[in-house]
């Protein structure tokens, strides 16, 4: 049997250490180079999504944060306020689902966009499809998930993705509560 000496262990260990250092340095440099662009793309996506969920607005106010973790901005057409855009999160099957919800001045949903999710491809990821997002338009108040109907205050769930559907509805309901809080503050304040 061959005897193991220190040289046989130290040389591969040092080589592995150097490879790890080089890889870590390259990853850190890549992150520094791309972080700003990723941030810019995220802001651009949010700005584009605002115009999708509240199409009657031509400009938007600065984003404000509410105590419950919901952020919002006011949509305007000239000097006239035409609605609000809310961003909220809820726990889905694979993690948080971030939803942007547009509402007119009466609290009626004008559109939703899924900003981010970690849902199962082909199932929960279908929440990003237009046919699911359309189910919310024209509704207001507290919504519920229904497996077979999209009538009244119900939103029909995505087949085999009830948890994701509930998460999106929960995020939209958080936006509705924020709308009531804002409108109540405006009326009472």
C-alpha cells in the first residue's frame, strides 16, 4: 500500500483553494457590473406594469409605503386623479408572489400584473397568462377563489394551481384593503 505524504494532500488542496478564490472573485465582479442594470430593468418593468394595470393614467406619483407592507402610487391624467396602483405580496406554493393591482377611484380593479413569483412552471406560473389576469378586471372589494366560477366576488382558480390562485387573490385583497385605508383617510382626513 502506498504511503500518503503531505505533498500529495497540500498541492491539490492549494489548487482547489486558488480555483475557488478565482471563481468567487469573478462572480463578485460580475455582480458589481450587472447589479445596476438589473435594478434599472426592475424599475422599468414596474413603470411599464403601472401603465398596463391603470391604462387611463398618463403619469404616476412617487411610490409610498403603507404599514402593512403594501406600496402604492396615484395615477393621474393631467391634474385629475384617475386611480391607484398597489404592489403587494402573498405566500404562494413556491414562495412569495408579488402582484401589482390597478384600481380606479371607485376601487374597481382595472388590471393586475404578476411582478415576480417562484411558482411551478406549467401550473402556478400560469398566473402570468392574460386569461387568468383578465378574471380580476371589473371586480371590487374582498374577492374569493372558486374552482368553477368567475362570477360576482369569485375568481376562478387556475386548474391544479389553487395555492397560487389563492396567493394572487390574497395580494389583490391586500390592495383592496389598502385602497379602503387610503380612501378612508382622504375622506376622514
